[in-house]
């Protein structure tokens, strides 16, 4: 089914952090400020908590905007769209729900069960055909669950699916259904099935309650959290040098001396080595960085002169076997946007292939699929396309559990270094990785380590 984040029992950390902060007193005459690297939601939540506790904080951001992988585009003056994170995935106990209320941000629910399915030839599925697809999805997830319950070495989702579904023997519509079920996992977790861990791909928890979108954009929350903070944009960090007395943060605009540093660099940036750490990070930190995967989930927003698609929240389309994984899922944003707007997704290797194309070619690729399904589809009046893997300040969309990644690697990545470096970001959250609320809580946790 469409991209659901996992459900979980509750979230006491935010409330506990707020209570602890109220009891904290400012540090005694710190000579240098605390520096937060990155003005995404993890960095901003850390900075906000530290400032609330009376600390002096500087936030350094390489981009010319705040928000990181939360990015509300204002390219269309009458229609903001979220190029990065879009949903609060589960509103019950979610700290973002309260933030949305504080920020006065309107929300609109989407229903994962409100979906129309179409065959690869464009015909809408009958109830019997939809049942066959759902049976394939169930067989896949049951097979992965059975594997996860066994002992022994890890394997990829693709390897387990090959055995569970008998991929090598499938053809025609049977193979198309299997490809759709596998692509659905890539769209959910952003990692290729050839790298996703069959044992741990779904190891994280999730929230109860509905998924909600922001008609006015997720950026309303970012602006709310950042209010009053000292954020310095267009400042690229190139090195972090620590010694016994503090840390020098080397940037494109000079050196900033810090008493402590909160590092919220995305996992993809850490993996690429864009920022040098001197002396090198501990072995367990570097091993965790290498073990996890950085996935890619890209978007293609298409504005049309009129709605021609069914009025369900989601549209699922099977691809023919020559183009597996291409434009399998769409979300109808016309209700939230108040205008005819479709959003198509691409993930993993398909997204990486599309990122090498021009925007016009990506749009034509998406239109070919829509025209197969809906016939004489008009040209869009406007489009926006993302390329998160190509973004040098993110190098991907969010982290995933890669084959063989040890269960301790997120905690290892989050562990402070020499009581000087504190790591935050969605990849560091042990229970809610790959989510905005996980990133938000990780920033609070890093702030609490400093204040503790």
C-alpha cells in the first residue's frame, strides 16, 4: 500500500525533554558558543532547546535557506509544494502535531486505503485483480517476516523475495504484480531492494493516527522552530577540528571556535566525506556511517488544467516488465491544494536514472505512464522535479537499513565523541529513523546530552 511510516507506542521524549529543560540553568560563562552544523529540523530543534536553556548557539547552514530536507518551494506563488518531507506520519503522540498547532499550520488527512489500481495496459483493475495484487504483497511481507524470525546471516530483500515469490519463474501479469510489490518497498524505504536488509528493513517503530499533509507547506513548522535563532546561511562547513579545549569549525566564511558542536549532517554527506573530522572519528562512528544506507526518493509535481484522474488519494499503476518501478505510485493533491495537482514518485535506482535526465525529459517519462493509463492526458501547465541524490548538501533523501547493518549502528552514530561532538539527524534515531519526527527528537536528544 502507499507510503506509510511505521506505527509505534508513543513518544515521551519530547515531553520529558521539555520538563528537563525547564530545570536547567545557563552554563557558567562559556567562552565560546555551541555550534550546530545544519539548519534542518534536527539542527533547529537542538538549537531551540539549547537557547531555551540559556546557551549561546550559532547554527551554520550551507544552503541559502533553512529546513534541509524539509523544503517548501515557493516557485509557484499561488501553490506551495513540499519538495522534501510532506507528511506528518501518524499524529498521535507526535511532537510535530503540537508544533503544527503552535505554528498555526493547516493540515489535511490522506488515507492509504483510498487507492485506485491500474494494470500496465491502462485498464482499471477489477476487484479480483486488485485482490491478486494484495495477495502478492502479503506473500512478500509474510516471507520477509518469516526470514527476519530466523537466525543466521542477513540477506537482501531481493534475495528473499526471489525465493518467496519465485521471481525467476514469473512472467506477464504475475511478474508485474511482484515488481509492484517490490517497488512499493523501495518507495517506502528509499533503498534499492538489492541493498535493503531483509531482516531489518522495517525495524523502526511508527506512530498511530492518520497521515496529514500541509496545504501551506511543511516550511511553516521550520520557520516556527527557527524563530529567534542565530542561523547563518550560505556557510559551508569543510572541516571540524577538535582539541582538549574545544572545536574549530572551518567554514567557507572563516573559522568559528565552539565549546561543543552538534553535527546534523545527512548520512549521505558523512558517507561522501564532504566534511573532514580531525582527528578522525572513532572506529564505531565510522563503521556505523559505512553500514547504513542512504536512499533516494524523488518527486515530480504536475499541474494540470483539470482533474482527469479518479478522486482517490492514491493511484497505483503496474509497470510492464520492461520498465519495472517506473511511476508506480501517485498521490492526488488536488483536495489539499485546491487545484489540479498530481505528485508522482520515483525511488532507488529508478530515481537515480531519472536524475540524469532534464526536467522536461522526466516530465515526458511520467506523462507516458499517465497517458497509458488515462488516454488523452493534456500537457501540464507547470511542473517541478526533485533530485535529492544529486544535491551536494544531502546526497540522498533519508537513511535505510542496509543488508548486514548491525542493530547498534544508529546508536553508535548518535554516540558523543570526546564530549565535544554530538550527532543528530534522522539516521541517528534508534526507533524513528527516516522520519521528520525522528530527526526532530534526535536534535532534542543531542541538546540534552550537552545540558546533562
